[in-house]
C-alpha cells in the first residue's frame, strides 16, 4: 500500500486550531502501517467525549465544540479518519473500504484504551462510529447521533444521488466549497482554507472520492451483512442514545426515526433537533457542546 502524508506545515496557523497533534500507528491486514491523528484536550481523568467526523471533513469540524467542552472541564477526543486531516492517506481508491475503516478505527480505539465513552458522530463518523459501538458496547456509556445512518442495503435518496454523482464526476473535488455548501452559514475564507489544508493536490483526495461510493444503500454494496449484525447489537443497547439531527439537511432528513424506533436506549432519551445544515457542527457548536455536557453530567 502506497501512503501519502500531508506535510505538517499545511496545518500551521489554521484559524481557531491551537490543538496539539497526537498520533497512533494502526496496522492494516496486509501488513501496512498507517499513522492516525487525533486531538485530545481537557482533563485526562474525565470521561472521554469521542467526536467523529465524516466526509470530506476532519477534526477541524469540531474546533468550537472542543473549545466549549474544555471550558466546561470536559475531555474531548477528536480523531481524523484515515484519508483525512493529519492522518495518513492511502494513494489508491481501492485501498479504501468500509471494513478497513472500521478495522483501522477499532485498532486505534483499543490502542488508546478509551473507556466509558460518550460518542458524538455525524455523516461517516456515524457509519464507522456506530460500528465501534456495536463491536465494543462495553466501552461506550452513551451515544449522540446527528445527520448519519447505518444503512443495510436501502436508503438511496435524491439528495444522496445528487451528491454521489457530483463527487464522482467533478474534475477537482472542492473540499472547502462542499463544506460551505453543507452549512447554513457562510464559512470564512480562512475556514474554507483549513478544510482544504489536508489535501495539497488531488492525489491526496482518494479517500474523499471513494467514501460516497461505499455507503451501503443497495443490496449489492459491501458491508450490508456487517451493518445488519451491528444493528442486532444496537437493538440491545440500552444506554442513553440521543438523536440530534438538523432541521435543514436534505441528505439525512428523517434519519433519526430508525434509531428512535429500534435502539432501546433511545426510548428514554430526550431527543432534539438542531438548527443548521448537514455539517451541523459549524452551525450549532454551542448547542452540541451543551448537549454533550448535559449527557455526561447525567452519567456521573
């Protein structure tokens, strides 16, 4: 496996991003080693709040949530998925599969020995994060899902079809433009540049290109069986499970319903609707931090 690594200088001086990098080496099944980056801020003896991003963002998406949580004396842990942010980026699109991502993040989770976790996950952060919950339910104390899903061969929508077609056919994948288009507010030039930072050129974007094709929305997609098995675990998960979808996301609209209906922990949770677009972390960071702070307090 050929692997690209974004130069460190690309991450210098980013707006609202003072956080020190932490790295973990994860092993791929073919023997390759990948460096996976994460942010770990706040008191280390506090319960970890795991913040998982999706496509095509990175941990920068949570910068305001992290700052708010730390101000509340909470611990925030925000990893970059392989192919994104400061994490290594395999050079071939075929190197990226759903199951590889789950395996890489499982290795990272176990190596860092995170326990008693409260998870906030959005977009692919949910597709992968919920698989972690299913694989290690004993490590998770609570879950908040936002603008995500765990599809099992169905769920294609016009909104997702439009995104899929765009992502596969646009000559240059405009990361900052995509993030801005998925928020209710306009991102600043500095914020757009920060989202572009991990990708010096198109060769670094193979993971971002591949992700939309991996969502298992037809029976023919890979990982349908694995996601069905994960749902079987979630259908026994009775710890707090909160939905916090946004009010203006065409791609995941209505996606909270399966979680509320099928996950026991959702039956007793106080669900909420946040104001904003797909990248809700940009539109409602204070509300997300307050929600997570309250959930952690309720578990104490």
